[in-house]
C-alpha cells in the first residue's frame, strides 16, 4: 500500500461495501452501477473473475471483489444459509414426530422443550439484519416457534394422566396449523433471501479497459482525504494489499474506507492469453 501523507488532497469516491469492509472507487472512473444480470463463465481465468456480462451490447469482464479478498461469494453464503434453514425446518418436523412416538409408544422425549435451546432457536436469537423486509419476516417466526415447543409439556401431562387421545389430538392439530405455518414461513424466508441477494456491479472505466466489479452494496459518494499511516487510523491492516493505495475515515467517522487502485482490482484477468488488466 502506498504511504499516505497529510498533504494528500480529498478525492470523491464511490463507497462500496463487502461484508463489513468499505472500499472507495474514484468517481471519475465509475461509469454506472447496475444489478448484476446474467454472467457467462469463462475458462482459464482467475477465481475472482466471474466471467463476462453484456452491458447494452458490450461484453465486459466481471470481477468479484469478495473473491478478490479471499471471501465466499454472496450467492454461496445465501445458499449455505438456505441449506441450514432446510435442516432447521426438518428438525421441527422430526421434533413433532418424536413427541408423537413418546405419546403413542412410550419413548422418552429427549428433544428441546425450550424454544431458545433448539438449533433454530439459538440461531434465531442471535440473527440480525439491516434489511427491514427480512427483519419483519423473521419476527413472524417468534409466536409459532414458541407455540410448537410449548405443547410438549401439555402432551406429556395428558399422556401421564392417561388422556392419550387428547395428546394425539393436540399433536395432530399442531401439525396441521402451527407447524404448517412454520413451514410456510421457512419457504417465504428462502424466497426472500434469494430475492434480496442481488449483487451490485459497479462499472469501472479503468485505463486498460472497462470492467464491472461485483460488490454487496453501494453505500454512497463521499469526499475522502487519505489518512496518514500514523495516528488514530489502523492503516496497517491494509498494508501489503496491492489493491489498496491508501485508507481514509468515512465522512461520519464510523468506519475506515480502503481506497482502491482500479488496475490492481482487475489484475490477472486473462482470456485466451490476453491480459486486460495488470
């Protein structure tokens, strides 16, 4: 990383986010920002090159900034989360089946009766998101999830008292209503996750040629002054990264922005033996 000095002037930067890190791209080199459409894979390219996209008749390479930083792609993260949700849904199907066996066959019921102690409950209690649509949808899980776990004590009480029909009826009703509602909520959550995982591409007119860089979010445009490498900014965290030319405080001081070298971001993009950047 180039050493920043106090004499460096402020530059206008397009601020992008990847996970919890923020980066700046010189606004003079940013052509536009668009949702990423279809990307065509290419053979024999670096892992951070997702392929090429057609932008109004012109084919340009797409660089994934997540992969460039050694991170998992946003799509892969979402699919991993969806796979986990599939299992948590199945857990609750299995939970009710195990409770039914405890009632009808006298098996010991060993699964969690506290909604905060099942695998979904532990994840649910720690989940947070800035997406208001997702946040509001997640709140809808609270009541039915607690209701499902609450029937365990009542079913076992009825069984102990010899009221097997009452216990079976409660399980059947729960399966047809509360569990069915939970299953619908899981399905809607998977759909929302896929719909909200829309990678943004920032089209950059680099000196060696245009390309699109895929990011999680474009947060705005700011005038930023590179910070000195000494002082109250942790500039050394970006040291050695050839993509970063300097670092700066965000306008509100809430985070550090790494200012990118647009040529270095696309370095290594090779198609059919021709290097387009770097």
